[in-house]
C-alpha cells in the first residue's frame, strides 16, 4: 500500500511550495513512483513541478454529466469504464512524478453517484504508487469527497502568525470529523524569520501537535515564482529546501518507511 501524505492550511501559507519541495525530497530518497494530486481548485501545483496543467477531474465530471444528459453516452460503455478511461487520459505523466488535478468543485445538481465512482477510480489509481502526495485547498471536509484513502500523515502548513496557527488547530479538529482516517498530524511553520514570537509559540504549545519543520523565509522561492520557473530547479543549498530535506528524513523514520 502506498504512503499517503496530505497538506492543508489556510490560503497563502505556501502549501503548494511545501508540497513541491516535499515531492522533490521524496523522489531523491527513491520514493517512486509518486502520484501528486492537486486538490486545490486554483490548480497551480503543476507550475511548481514544471509540468503542463492536465485536464481536471472536475472537467471530466462536467463533460460526462453533459454527455449523459444529452443521451450520447451510449450503452456500450458503463459510467465506471468511461470515467476510468478519462481519468487515466487526464493523468499528466512525468519521468518521476505523475500529476492528477481535481479542478473546481461540483456545479449545480447532484453528483453523488459520479463522485462515488471517482473516489473508487482515484483510490485504485493511487494504489499503483509508492507514495501519494495531496495538495489540498484551505478546507478539510472535501478530502472525504475526493478519496476514501486513509491519510498516513497530515501536514498542516501555517505562516508564523497566531491566526495561522489557530486555523491549523481548527483544521486538525475538522480532520477528526471527516470520513478519512488520519494516522498522524504534524505542523509546519513556513516563512519563518528568526524565532517564533512568544504569542505564536504559545499558540503552537496550545495546539499540541508535533512540529514537522520550521521552514525559513527563502528569497529563492520568490525569485523562482517571479520568473515562472518550477521549484524543482531550486538549488539544493536553499534554506527552505534543506528544512524540507530534514523533515522528509524525519517523517520517513516516523512512518517506518
């Protein structure tokens, strides 16, 4: 069974940056093949990884709904077969990592049956990989709508603010309420300049989650973003990447992986 790592946190905390650097670090440790799932409707993990944006699962769902409504789906192919084919065609395959983009949430109407099939397909697809990394949107409740797969490790990403840590605390609580089992949750403090303030440290202590990493503010990340270059081209001596490298080594031991 693959190890599944999910990242969540309020918008603007750098989840996608952390996800991309984590993927790079995992690949360097031979954790392949690896499936990256971009579950944020903004769909920009592809930019950080340096791959084209694939057709999204949301687009597939909408197109199938329109085709079925028009009576053009036919009887020669089941909905499951149709969706399975389309999802596999939408998978952006790379040398080291494959990318699946979820796209925007459901439109009008009921998509319960279609979403159930999609969960089955995505879980089956993910089972072929050594590792699955899911870059989520700000909320947590959507995870259970995207996959029935258990999450071995939930990384809650926050900036060094009390509000960010409080949001992470709310997400940790919400993670206990969704249908997906979370093995372990840890906190990542991103874009840190120096030491956390006493107020932030107090909020962290109150949260009570183990710290996965303190990731320093790194101008290299901003420079690559400004030039539109993937984070995979980041120098290995980058402070942010070194912090993620240390974290990856630690969580690999934690997961006995």
